[in-house]
C-alpha cells in the first residue's frame, strides 16, 4: 500500500480568505461551496485527521481541552481523512471503534501506539490485535470490520473531504463553510483562536 508523504499531506494549503474579519483576515479558507452539517441547530466544527499524521498527533494536546470548553451551541465532530489505502484502513479503525462504543478509549491510544510506541498498524490484523489487547472481543471486532455502518462512515469521509476540497490534515471545518489549519493560521493555538472567531460569527449570524 502506497503511503503519501506526511510532509505534503500534513499541511492544508493556505488560501486567501473572503469577507474576512479584522484579526483573522488571511488565516482561514472560505470553502467555494458550503457543505452540509449534521445538526442545523448548532454550529458544527469538524476535525479532519489521520492517525498516522505527526501534525495531527501534536495537535491533540491543544485540541482536547478546547473541546471540553465548547459551549452547548457548538457540536464537535471528528472525521478521519482517506487519501490512500493506509488512511482508509485507519478510517475503518476509527469507525469500528465508534460502532463498538469504545471510541473515547481507543482514539487516543491509536495515536499513542503509532507515534509514541512506533507501531505501524497498517494491516487489519494488526488493528484487530490492537483492539483485542485493549479489551475488545475479537468476534465483535470482526462483526464490525466489514459492517454497513463502518463502510458507510468511510464512504462519507471520502465524500465530505472532497466537498471540503481538502489537501491535507489536520484541519478544522467550521459550519461547513470555513477551513482552518496550521498552514492558514500559523500555529495550533492560532487555529483554535481563528476557529473560535468563526464560530462566534456563525452563531451571531444564526441569531444567537
């Protein structure tokens, strides 16, 4: 399976912002075509990531406390990107964990296994062994590995990343309208600062 260089895909391309606000001008990309969100009553922020991406891994310590601080009118969603066979396999791992109800436990451990322990996790058998080592029944894993819900999740990731015009990860998509990344904003803290500003603007526009 061919791996795409993380040096290329670890950065989202920067584009000039349209209709930018003071303080965040040029620090985000306005999507050419707004994309659907999963909850029209809340402002949605989607994190697009890949488990094998070192930039995504380094982003997590900044992202996690930010997620905990989000107000009720914001809905946070994770979405694995799919740019190659390995990326698709890791996306399956994410959706398998979600289907089994162990995502909160497994998600950070996959990052740690790859980036801290040097485990590759590039075959389904390796991922199966990893899940079993963390308390998942092997038959339950097998049941979900090729299930409709997992296949649908991976397919939706493919469709949405094309709609977002993604060229790399990590990236945050705000309300299906804006893309913010380290490349556009300049640093992980600035990514979250710009995202907060865009969330506030979307909330105000919605009458919040």
